[in-house]
């Protein structure tokens, strides 16, 4: 194994440089992952443009690879040996607190960088911390005893396994948080990787009507939404979206609204409130607007709308996502549209952010591409 590890390090807003790190000596309860693919999402775009802290960070929180070295205790605890391909969740919980004991380690303070400056979370943690390799934009990733791993099923390539994070989020937000199920009617706003993943989740769950909105720029994504199971697509720049939703649903509105837009302001939320059925509809939001002027609280309460926050995924949603990928039921490989090597991390992130290609869905970072 090489003595040095090459990684792309975010050193400031919109700035990346390649650095070499010494290959760490792992403890008996740790391991090293040879990273095959690290997915890039909209959160990376925001964190790259406006880092929450100044420390150098190896980004990359959607990571798949092969166990390159494993301590004896790590293998005993995880049931993993060198050569196994795994998906690694980005959460690194303490596994002692109340949240972790409930299986909700995504809420653990030990992995919450917003409240804990010493938190461990892949793609967010300072590269100055011990073992250094805390992000997937690197040839290797350090796995401590409390990393959360999932074995990738045989037959699922590393490129396909790179879709686990958006697909597991889709399953978590649509099926668990929103309760989509048999005969549900659903409006999915935004046909990016999260919106398209939710199309698959809702279709698998038995939703009777799936409507997806986007813009003219999203024409290729809207076509893919139809291919993945959406019943109707709406170009909000050419049609009255609310009128179309009501036409499609016979004037009733939808049971669930899933907001997967980014940077669209308050418009999707206002549309969702109006598009929901007369009573007891559910809306799942993931926006991070600091303020919402003139929020229509009266209409929300009169319609008895439940507004829930989309926040990550659970262990079971990741397992279900891997099963979905292994099933071959949907052409999920079509979600993976672009790939880049380590030296092109800056361009890869900017591509996800909308610079350049218009047909982008999911972008993969391949740390070993230059040596392929």
C-alpha cells in the first residue's frame, strides 16, 4: 500500500487544492477504505461556496469503496474483511446517547457540526483532526469503530452504489417522514437527484399519482422522471402549476408535497400549500431559508397541514436503497450522468451547481480515475 494518500482539500470559499497525507496507522478497531466513488450533491455546492468554518476539509459524504485494511476488532464488530465493498454513511455518532440508542444516530451531537465544533462527519470534519482522512474526495477514507457501514450487494457496481445516499434520502423523506403509500397522490417539486429518487420511492410504495415539477432547463430531467414512474410532469415556467395539479387531481389536490427544490425561494412552499388537499395534507421541506416573510400560517392551520423537515436518512432506508439498486427494477443507472477525477473536484462541484451542462443529475467523483 502506498505511503501517501492524495486528497482534494477545500482550503477556502470555492477553492480546492490537492494535498498528500501520510497513510495513517489504524488502531485495532479501525479500518481504511479505498474510495471508489464519492457522490456530489447540492449540499456540497453550498458548503463549497460558503464554508461554515475556515479549517481545511476533505469534502465528500456519499462514499463507497473497498476495505483495504481492517483491524481485528473492527472486523469482528462489523463482520467485514479486507476486500469487502461497502457504503459508508456520513454520520459518526457516539453510540452512547439517547438518539444513538434509538438508532437515530443522525441526530447525535457527536456528528452534528452545527452545534459541536469537534463533531465527526464525513465531508464536514477538519482534515487537521487525527487520522485526517474524513472525506471521500480522497484515495482513502479512515473508518473508526463508530462508522456506519453497509455491505454492497453482489452485482451492484460501485458507480451504481454511489447513488445510495440520494436514494435512501428519497425513501426516508417520502415513505417514512411523509407516509407515502398505496394510492397516495404526490407532488414532487424539483427533478434533481433527490426528486428523481423520490419518484422511485413513491412508485415502489404504490402511489397512484406522481406529479413532478421543474423548469424548461430541467427538460431532460423531467423526461427521466417519466421514465422512472412519474405520471405527470409540469414545466412551471410555461404552465400554471397549481391549475395543472388541480386538473390532474380532479380539483382535489394531492396528499403529499415533497419539496426538492434548491434556491427557488418561497414559491415552491406557497405552491405546495395551495396544491395540498382540503384537509390533513403533508408537506416535507428541506429548504434553509433564514426567514419567510408573510408565511400563510392561517391557511396552513385551516387546512390542517403537517409540515415536516427532511433530515438525512436512517439505517433501514440505506438498506432498502441498496436492495432497490440490486433489484434492477428501475433504470437507476441513468441517474448517474457525470464523473470527474480528483484534479477536477472544483469543476465537478460547479457542474452540480448548474455551471455548464444542463442534463446533470448525479455527479460522481472517482479518486482513482487518473490511474485507470
